[in-house]
């Protein structure tokens, strides 16, 4: 019986219930906007978990901040810009592709292409080096002398 209760407790303690009832806005449309924004914001305490699913105190503060900005009349983009200005671009689960981030977005494919080029060049050169060259008469006699000893 204890195991069943423990399993039931684990199932009900999922991050789906991270948003507390006292955080929910009375206007369903505005609450939907808040949830949509929260899905794109990273919890700064957790790893790759959005603030809507996180139980961390900072995530709760961010959820409340998003709702406060929406109630104040900000658009979704203004709310996200406000949070990014305050916490940096790390707070975005999907970072933008501008500024220094372009280097990070481009570095992966460039390194893959570079690695493939180096690998192909290495394999081709290795194949060329493995061809047996003809020995001169002097080298043949020296080789025969070495093999007889």
C-alpha cells in the first residue's frame, strides 16, 4: 500500500503543476498569453526547463513578473524584451540569431564541414602514400643484403 501511495505521489508531483493557482490571471486570454511567453523563457536555476514547468522560486518570480507586465499593458514582445534586458539572452530557450550569437549558430556547421574536409584530405593522402614505389638497383641489393643477415 505504501508503494502505491508513493507512486501516486510521484505521478502527481510533476512539473505540470508548477504554476500555482494564486498566479493564474482571471482573464483566460491574458493567462494564455502569459503561458505562451513562459514556454519560451528558461528557468535560470534549472537546466533547459521553462519557467512554466519549474518549481524554483526564481521561476515563480519570473512568472509573476510576466503577468505583471501583461496586466500593465505590455505586448508579448515587450514582455520578453523586458525580461531579456533584465536577465540577459540566456533566459531565452530559443536564442536570437544576431550579434555574437551568429558566431555560435554558424560555428557548428562550419566545424563539421572543416572536419569532413580534413578527413577526406587525410584519407586521400594516406591512399597515395601506400602505393609501393619501384626500388632502384642499389636499393634492391641493399635490401637483399639486409634480408640475408
